[in-house]
C-alpha cells in the first residue's frame, strides 16, 4: 500500500486528529507542509492513490483505501 499523503499545518487540530487516527489504524502516511504547496487553501487534505479528500473524512478515506485494494 502506498502511503497516504496528508497536507497539513502545525496548528491544525483536525490535521493532528487525522494523523492520530491513521496511526491507530496502522495506515502509513506522509506529512506534507500545506504552507509549501500552492493551491492548498484548507487543511487537512489527503491524497489516497491520487484521490483528493478534503477534511478529516474517515468514511471517504476508508472507501478510497478499499478502492485501491480492488485494483
């Protein structure tokens, strides 16, 4: 499984909650500083196999991970 990319900032509580949840689920992820990426205006943003998920949306992340496993 490719790691999920998580675009976040140091001060975003939802970003930290998302990363804590990913740790609990044992889902690998890579953190990217959203301040360094043009076009990221809200955080967290996750990329799961190219699928963009805005916010801490557990069902969408789990669905995207299931879709990856089906491919």
